[in-house]
């Protein structure tokens, strides 16, 4: 785990010795008591080293055993100054990464205050109480080629913000070049082929071996931090687009996933057979949800560091999400859909729909499905966007995706920015997690601020 020069000698325990010897083949035949003893032995000379070793060596069985312990610190900083999630990310271990995140892991190297004590999942936001529900259908026009209306990247920010505030969603085109989009798609395939060695980009009969979360068109649950992917996140035009909708300069950027939908028409799914349609590869067709609690305003902090939950209220402070199109995303290629203008009506909807508020949600739940019978579903609009375009939406918007029904891939890069002064969010990135100069990446001055490595 990094250069051990000048550091205390690694301690030895049965569990840790087996882990070091066998790596990812480590047998999980140790009892929880033995793991606990090993963990306690580790705490003295090397801090919380055992959980870091598990993350680094792809050992999910040991990781889960450790995380079940009451006194484990999932965000412990080791002698190298890194939390466990740092090692799972560097090792590109999606299973370990997802497990750590599920137990509350983040990248922040500063201790966070207690979270759940100050947040009450049953307390209705003041912005919701008594709010009337006056929703009316609103549509966004399409252009002559069937893409949703968009602004050029140099359009006056005030007009972009005005459109965004009214519709809850806006598209800004040409925020990255076609060449940069192609380079990003190449990195996506490289990631897929590395993480799934049986999958080959030019051999469609191998595409059954797909990444997790295929049913919602997302490539797994781990951020993809290849050089071009990160360059896109520090793109001045991407920043300018988000700056337009926020109306302020000091923002922070998430680091997150890729969305990719396989083609479902005319695909050679078996090497020695003729191409055929593959409806079983289609994603969910009626997926419409919020990544926030409509009643309390609690918004997802995924791919940011979590801040103060008691101050996390999307009804009060703007939260955004976005997708960057890496290919032309036509209407039949699958893609993003939403209910235009609903950002201005969510508080009223929540007040008017107290009867559908779940009674068994987890304390910090931030994913809610729109009820199947809700009339807003009749007003869902598809949002086809051109390659190189950035689509930004207000987190109060019900949104989702519709399935691919074409012979082409749909590929997008998820990204979102937050107000750097919003107490709900902390920067995601930490020093050493982004690609290096040896990998062809140079952190810009803007990027350093967006990733939270420098102050605004």
C-alpha cells in the first residue's frame, strides 16, 4: 500500500498474513471473532490498515466481515493518508467500491459530523407545507432533425438560466469536440474490456457479458476516471454551462459513471448466426423517479462527499444533474426523458400526495419512483441530444430513461455540479485519485477548484 519506507513495520495476524499471501483468492473461513482480533491488533501500529488491505486486494468477503463490526471506521485514514475507498478506486474493484459506499464510505480526509441525528425523515420541508399543486403540461420544441431545442455554448447565460428555471432542464451543445467525445468512447470500451475480459468491442456476440446495472443503462456503480473522462469534467464550456444555470462561479464537480445502452436491433448475438433483434437487452421502459425525497427535500449526494444532511434541501438550494452525449442520441437510440417544468411544481405535488409518501423508507433514502398511476406520466417527453451536448436538469425533475430500439449504441457521461457553498455537499476527489501526468492528464487551474483540491 504505497511506499513503506520510513513507516512502522507491518504487523502480522493470521487473517492479514493470509490476505497478503493469497490476495483476491483469500478464503473467508475465519470467524468474526478472529477477524475482530486481527482488526484490533492492526489498530495499534498501523491505524485501520486491515480494511485498507481488503479494499486494495479485491477481498470483498473480508471487507464485508469487517464492515459488520460495530467499531469499524469505514472512512479511516491510513498511514499514507488515504481512506479505504481510495484503494478500491485505485484497484478498479467495483464490488469492493460498491460495498464500501453502501456502508457510508467517502473520499474526504476530514472527519464528518454526525449525520442522522440532525435529520428527521418524517419532517416535511417548510417549502412543501401548504403549497398548492397547479401543474400544467409544458413541452420543449424539437428542431428540424428531431433533437430537443438547445443553446449554443456561447449563448448569453441569463437566457440559458431563464429557460432552465422555467423548464427545469436545458441543453447546451458543443461543450466538447467530436474528437474528445470519440476519445471518451474509446476509454469507455477500454474500461469495459479491462473489467470484463470476455467482452470485446468489435465482437457483438460477447456483449451478453455486460456490466452491472444494465437494466437502467448504466455501466456499473464505480466512477470511470480515465484521462479524457476527467478532462471533460474540467472543460471550460461544461463549467460555463453549469455556471449559467447556477448564476454563480464557485462550483464543485462530481466524479461518476458512464451510461451505455446496447443496440437491440440487427445484432449478431451468435458468431455463426445471422443478426437478429435482442429485446432482452432493452432497459426499463417506464422508469421515472427522483434522486431526492420530494417531501423533505433530502437530495442524493452520490459521487460527492456527503455534507450536512440536516442542511440538504433541494427545495431550498438548487441541486443539478447532467449527461454529456458522447454520440448522437436520437429518439430511437434510447435516452433521457422527463416532465418539462415540473421543477416548479414538485413542492405542491409533495403536499398534495402525502398519502403516497412511503412509511418504511430508510432514514437517508433519496430514490423515489413516481407512482404508476400518476397523471404526470402522460406528459413524459423524450430528450434526444446531439453528440457533444450537455443536458442539465434540476434534481426536482422526475426523470429516467427509455430503452434503445436501434442498431446504435447510446453512450453518455454522467456529471453534475453543486454550489461550493452548499453545506449538503463536499468535493468528491482527493489528491492522488485523478489520472496522472504519466497517463496523459494535466489538472487545470479550473479543474483543481472544481474537484475541490484548491479553494475558490
